[in-house]
């Protein structure tokens, strides 16, 4: 397979701007590209759309299922090559993807040449694998016959004994009637420090290490009569007096008309130590995350300053306006990272605080700011940062557009910004009493970069946006507060 054959790719990317860029580059290479913004949408595409030849899958896909879970669900439904396209380079994340599929892992921003080569290699690997699988069908049939023969010869019993001897959990077999220890595996002997001879043929309550489970014969009744028992965080003491934290599970079985109790004992001491260490690391991670947000904000400030300085050196009005617009978009991102840095909750931010501050910063950059009256009616509710990022850029584009065009030839103006939460439904409105948007302008068919950006980011939010014309102009953006993984993308109105 190659791009000249017009292969169809499913590109799974939750960031609308990145998806637009990657789709454009891949189409230049001759591929047909279908874009999905969430893991759930990708799985649905696989279910509903025939002819998808390969999946390009990001790992971080918002609050819903991530790329690795989406890959697993896709592969349960269809045998299709999956190439992970991610900014992660951590070995544990890369290794996790290799356990799911081995058709490729491409680091974002490696360039279209690297991505195209990786896609072609994935197709070659996929075709080679299909040929190998066809060969192995005959081999599997032969193995199946061999397994049947093993069962006839009683090999299953040998296998159980092998598992018993090599298990990395302690296993204790008891006679359900007498409570005597029938057998112990080597791992339990090693864990507790007893020899096998010190344990076998002794009643379980006679072994000091098990005093917290069965203190005497009367307590043994619980193990005898209950089919299944599980104790978590049970402290045991080895023969050397060392404390071991274990998980204890017992099951009652009937073997040759004789009731036996199998007890599985797992040492979770290291797990508990690791959990405590993880709690400490979470605290450290929060401090690091706070510092990361601070540095991102500072880096964005540097970028914004560079754009402003560059704009001042230009004589071309169109080029200068483009840089000023880019600077404004960066500033909208800076507001979000500034609040993330100041917040104790890095996932959710107050909409009232964020929008109010963002609007003030946008308006302040215009010389006509004192002649425009601003009214804000914003419910005090929270949204996750993943939704506030595209929302901030949308607000920046719309308010900037109003300040540039709505009040031309006028001495004053009025802008009302509203944000309302009804259940899980979010409604954002921007009303101005300006000259109005021409009837020919619409979000669904505009080719201008600003309105195209608004349209794509609205889709990323899983929402709708519309223009209401009358005395001035009102733009209404609506979306669900829930994660985009739970909310299907709705068409633009």
C-alpha cells in the first residue's frame, strides 16, 4: 500500500488547530483523511466507516478515554494498523503503546516526511503480519491436537503442580476438616522463614505467624464454612519477627470427595511503601506543575513581546495587523496560565474570574477602549482548563472583531458579555450595538482565518455557534459542561 493508492487515514487529535495542520499536510501526500476529536469518536468511526486503512492516534485525548484505551477498543472491532502520534517521549508511555500495537510511534513535530515514512512502514508491517497469521493458522490446528493429547495424558495436573511450585504468591493448602496444613509452596516458605517441615501436618492455629487469621480452632470455622474470604492489609510476623503486610484470600474446593482450603497469600509490603511514596510524589508534582504553568506564562509573555516589537518595525498594514492579532491570541492563553498558576486546582477555573479578566485585557489593547461601554453578566461556575483554552481564543477573536469593525464612524459603543450555566449546558453570548455583520457572513462558510478558527474550536468544544442579527449583532456559543468524551460533536447552526 502507498499514498498513491489514496489510502484512508483516521486522524485522532483533540486539538483542533493541530488537527487542521496535520490533515492539510497528509492530504498533500495523497491520503484521504478523516478527523476524530475524541477517543470515543474514533471508535465510532471505526464501527460506522468502512475503508479506514490506518489510524493515526494521539495519546492525550482530554478527559475521556485516552489514546491507549481507544486503540484497544479499535483493535477489538477491526484489525487495522495503528500509529501513535504523540508529544510524549517518556519510556514508560512508549513501552505501553508497544504492548498494544507495534506499527509505529512518531513524535509530534517530527515533520511530514518522517510521518509519511512511518505510515508507509506501518502498511508494510501490516501486510507482512497478515501473511504470517495465515501460515500460523495451520500451526495452531496442530498445536490444538497436541493439547488434546496432553489432557488425555493428565498433563493438566502436572501444569498445576508447576504453577504451584513457581507462583510468586504464597500458597497454603489446608485440610478443611482438621485444619492441618497439607502443602505449602516454596514462595510461602521463603516469605515466612519457616521450613516446609515446620509447617506441613501442623494445624494452622498452631503456627504463630497465622495468629491474626486463626487464633484457635473455633476461629477456623470461618475458613471452613465460607466459600471465599479476602483480607486486605493483614499484618503477619515472620519467624524472624519481621512484619509483613499481606493480602489473604481463601477458597474452599472439593478434591476427590475431600474438602480442602486453598489460601493465597500475597506480600504487599512493597506496594504499600510505593503507595506512600506516590502520595509524596503527588505533592511534589503539584509544586512542579505550578512552576510549569508559571514558566509557560512567562514564555508566552516573551512571545507576545517579540510579536509586538516585530509589528512596530513593519510598514505593511496587513502584515502588521496579522502580528497584532497573533499577539492578542497569545495574550488570551496567558490569562488562562496566569490563573492556573494562582489556583490550587489545576483542573477547574472560575469562569467569572477568567472571562472578566480576559475581556478587560482584550479591550485595553484598543485606543477606543474609553468610548466603549462593557457590561458583564457572568454566572460564577467552573470549567476545566481544557475547555477554557479554546473558549478563550474564541472570545478573543469575536471581541477583537467587534472592536475593529462594529463601531466604525461612531463615537461610542456598547458590548454585553454573558455566560450562563443551566444544568450542564453552558451558554456564552456577546452582544454589541454596532453596525452589524453583513448577511453574507456565516461561520459555516467563511474562508477568513479568524472565523474558520472560531468554527474549528467550537467543534473541539462539541458545541454550536450562531449569529443573531437585529439592532446590532448577538453571537451565541453553546456547549456542554461535561467532558467532550461524553458529549457528541453537534453541527454548527
